[in-house]
């Protein structure tokens, strides 16, 4: 089993949370977690190639894309692996218990 965590915090917008990544064997990765401090409604959710947040999104690089695809939604055949769709944020600014199973933390070959 492979596990990873991304901690969201210290943003000037007040967005905080934790995102957990879990993968069994060569299967797809389950992404779960919680985010607070967002405005109600849909918010795009994606993974960037770099973990450097020193300059916000300017230092995080492009969307995670190990096989050279184009931007798209999670159900599109041709899309970045890091394009995970939208979080549906409630009126209290929180998104909890979302699950995405579209990426691979450790794969022998990457196909999606």
C-alpha cells in the first residue's frame, strides 16, 4: 500500500484542509479529504506537477500529466491525470469526504 498526504493551509484566502491519497498494489488511487474556507458552489480540483506553494499556483507547475494529455474533465478520455473534476462546496464553505479514483501513485505502466 502507498499513502501520501497534502496539507492545505496558510493561504491568503483562508483555505485549509488535508487531502489523503491511498493506493493498493497497482490499482487506482483513492483521494479523500476535507477542505474549509471555500465559497459555496463548485470548485475545480486538480493536482499540480510540483509541490512548491511558495508563490501560490505560479510555483506549482502545470497539472500532473505523466502521459502528455490535454486538459479535460474526469470523464473525458483525453485529459490530464491531475484533472479530478469539481468539489461541491456546501454553504458553510466546507467539502468533506470527497472521493476520486482516477490517478496512480505508483504504477508499472500508466494508462487511464
